């Protein structure tokens, strides 16, 4: 089992056990699933954020370079 799932299960169990309504098993399962989901989604989110920042930076650089220059006429 991955460490993130174990930590997620422990945290989920503690949070679910704090209210005292039912067993902590469903909180542990939810925490383990959340741990796996975070572990799987983190690389995708970081890749998306890096790509967005690069494209945003390219757009800002293009605007800074071509600012004030007239656009060529089409036609």
C-alpha cells in the first residue's frame, strides 16, 4: 500500500471518528481513496499548470515585443 493511502486512511479515520456517529472504517476508506486520487492527479495538474504558465508567458512576451507597432493590413 502506498504511503499516501496509509496517511489518507489515518487522517480520514480520525476525522470521521471525531463525530462519533459511526465506525471509522468509511472515513478510512474515503481517506485512502483521496490519497490515491491526489497521488494520481498531482502530476497531471502540475503539467497543466506548467504548460499554462509557459503559454501565458509567451503571450505576455509577444505583447511586450509587438506593443505599439501597427498591424499589417490584410487584403
